[in-house]
C-alpha cells in the first residue's frame, strides 16, 4: 500500500534502523521506544491488523512470533523480553499495518 507508513519503510522509501530483514519480514527499532531496547517486527505483506488475519496467515504469524526470541537475544535480551500487538483503535494501534512490539532491558 503506497500510503502505509510501514509498507513504505519495508520498501526502503523511508529509512529505519534495521534489526533484521528477509523476504517476508522487516524488524526495526521503534522511533518512540518505551524501553532501552524496543523494536518492531512487521510482515512485508500488508495486513492492517491482527483482525484481518485468516487461517491462511497462520504460518506467517508463527514465523513472526518465532523471530521475536531470536532477535531479542541478538539485541541483548537473552534473559527475557515483552511482546505486544496493539489491535485496532481501541487497542492502541496507531499504524494500521500489523506489527509486533518486542521490548525490554539488555542483560
């Protein structure tokens, strides 16, 4: 989507401080961190929120969740971290592209 902030970041049109990238996902540091380490994992496929996910997205969601501990450890959070997915206006979602927040303190 050309008007989606995270799609534009994934396309390289807007710079980000990348943590990880492959064909399906991009992870980058949050511009408004709430912890010493705070990054987002986004699918490159545009999904507005968790509500739009269907059974066909199960593998994508599983891979996104499995990336969290790997990247958290690489960012110094091997002892633990938090994850969150804000969904919809009522859930505090500000950018309507599915994203997983991973945050915490380095060991």
